[in-house]
């Protein structure tokens, strides 16, 4: 994806670096070679999709484990201020 097309936004202040690290950790677990430049635009969309999909699976599993342990982690309240009806 070209830099000018990037629309994803980190919703929780200060989480950007942690999410970036989480992405690389997940890619390594999947055996995806991480380019030295960090630019993933040359990888097939299937590989990038696998990274994102596995990140979501890991986040859901962590939340489910918390619930099973009897703790309810706080859920950030985020909204899309640009909703159109």
C-alpha cells in the first residue's frame, strides 16, 4: 500500500509501537520473512492478511482467557466520529 493510501489509525494513544512489535512477532511466528526495510508492500496480500488475521485471533484468545480466569479486562470505548447515516 502506498504511503498516501494509509488509512488505519491507532485508537489508543501510545499503542502504536506495541502494535508494530505485535505485527512483527506474529509475522515471525507464521514464518514470514520480514524485510529489513520494514516495508511489507511487496508481500502478497494473502501473507499480509494472514498476519492481520492471526493478530486478531491472538487478541480474541487473550480476552477469552481473561474471561475464563474470572477477570474482565477493560474494553476501550472508541467510536468512529465520521459516521454517516
